C-alpha cells in the first residue's frame, strides 16, 4: 500500500507539472474569445474528460504496445526523459512548448465552435509529454493497487485542471500573466531535474 501511495503522489505531482494547467488558462481563454462562460464550462469539462480518457488508454495499453514493438524500459525512460527535458527548457524560457498547441492550431481553434477535443484535450492537456510520463510510470506498476494509484492520480490532476479552467477568468485576474509565467518557469526547472534523472536511469538500465 505504501508503494502504491508513493506511486500515486509522484505521478500526480509530475503529471500536474507536465499538464501545467496554470499556463493553460491564458491559452484556453485565447482560443475561446467568442464563447460564453457557459460554453467555456462545457468545453472545459469535456476536454478534461477526453484528456483523461486518452491518458488512461496509454496507462492500460502501454505495456502491450511496448511489448508488441519490442521497446525496452530503458528506451522509454531515455526517450521520455529527453522529450521532457526539451519541454522543460521551453517552459524555462517561457515559450509555448512544441508538444502543445502551435500558433496555427490556436488560430484554427479560435474559428471552431468547440475546441474541447482538439486542441484542448490533445495536445494541450494530454499531449506527448503527459503520455510519455504515463508510459514511464507504468513500468513501476507491480500490482492492481499500483494501477489504481496511477488512474486515481490522473483523475485528480484532470479534476484540478478542470476546476482551474472553470475559473479561468478569475484565476488570470488573480495571478496575472506574469504570475503564470513565473509558476511555469519554476515547474520547468523541477521538470528538467526529473527529465535528467529519467535519462540517467535509462542509461543505467541499458548498460
């Protein structure tokens, strides 16, 4: 039970950093300029549910996919670590991550009536970084309780994300664009440390 709780805590914290809903708030508002608050609430809930479903799919089917393609755990850790390190650098420099929404996608989203699936659920919330993190943590699963811990941690993160998106207007007024940028940079620094550790673990496992 202790190991499952540790897995729950670690995955919830790291997934929250990757999803980075605080930085996603201004993006969410930017791609829904002509929508009412009621419409935004519906899209926020639907987008978070879709993002959770995407991540759950990879948590459950991740091992089967890696086994089918003969991908070793060390490869997942090294590749995942490198991907997360790139994301962390972009967060540190305050640039939109390449695994998130692009400028073109944001412009297209502004013209869409419903952005809940794309680009909100994917790639803004459940993008490659979140999926890679999930695949890395799946390798630590030993029991059914561990699986439930990962699923519960994912649910917690996307519930928190949904609550933040539902209060997007108030949150942006509270912390401002500068506050969101500072929080994102701090999260990027922590993520950089974790990414390097993943690569080191992968190299040790390979050799």
